[in-house]
């Protein structure tokens, strides 16, 4: 067994636990992402709104893929896309 295989075997339980937590607390995580995006957008006075929106969307997609890993592994989300954070 190679080093990489050994590492994957040891990290597999942690990945499963993170996936379970993302599934249980997905709404709280997404609310936190929106709140952080709004705070950063306010601090930058809207200068980087498009980049903040893109980053927030990618983070939410990654969290959805992680949370829905056991639903068939398609990586797609069944929830409609969320609205962008309001601009200040």
C-alpha cells in the first residue's frame, strides 16, 4: 500500500463526518456564507461585489456537493440557486 492510499484510508472517516455535518447544518452554513459576503461587500463599499458573489456561489456549490455526496454522487443540487447577497 502506497503512501497516498494510506493517507486516503485514514482521511476517509473524517470526510464522511464532514459530509454528515454539512448535510445536517447546510442552512446554517449557507446563512453564514451570506452574512460574511454581506460584511465583506459592505467593507469594500461594493467595489468587489461581482467577485464576492462568484466566490460565495462557488462555496455554496462545493458545500452542496459535499452534503449530497451520498445521494447518488451526481454532484448536482436539487435546491434552486440562492439569490445573490444584497448590494449595499
